[in-house]
């Protein structure tokens, strides 16, 4: 699967209206945004529903938890250009649509200042001193909601010469 460069806007086409509206998609760290355009007729996409796009990489981008960011028409002489924008809270990139009933097995992400937010001083000190650790020793929290388990844990970097982590 091609890697999407988060620093660049992507050309995309939506697949929910049947009009194949084109637009630009940004998956930047400061926000997930899409602007869609029609050069032939007015359109309106409901922000509360998922939006499915095909990016210029050929990957399907499923946008969930969307907020409308403007709907309008620009004119140049007698030529209207219709547009609608969205800000999304969740973007899932894959081979096909990710619908609400699909399960996610694993999510990996980074968040700025996460270590400060999730720092558990006693647990980190214990992991740094212990020579025999089990997977559950690294768990920060675990919760089950509607049959889905959510876990977060510390990652550790170990070397051959040390029994304790060099970095957590």
C-alpha cells in the first residue's frame, strides 16, 4: 500500500453521491480536511454520515465524525463552481470502505506530549528496575466497552547488554 505524505494535499474523488465529485484532501497533523467541488450542479453531503473518498494513490479514505465546514457557490462570469468542506475527526486509509460495523483490530498512532500525559511515575520506575517483566507490566490502562477492548501500553527499547530497558 502506498504511503500517504501527510504534508501534501491529495486529489480525491468521493464515492457516495454518484456524482464523482472531485476535491482536495488533507491528512495533516493539524487536522483532517476535505474540500469537494462540482462544476455542473449544486450538491449537499450530510456531514453526520461517513464520507468515502478515493485518493490519488488509489487508496480508499473513510472519513468519520465529520463537521461541515461551509457550503457555497463561487461564480466567474456565468460559470458557477459549487463546493462543500468538511473537517473530520477520524480518517481510516485502506483497500476499501471502513463502515461503522467493521471492527478495528489494532490502531497505532503518535500524539505530541503523550509521555507527559500518560506518565505513571511508579510504573516507569518499576519497569526500569525490574529484570523480569511480563507483557501486562507495560499496560498503562485497559478498558472494555461494548465487547471491544481498549489498551494502551509503554514500549521499551532493550539492548543485549542490559536486562532493563534503555528507553521507555
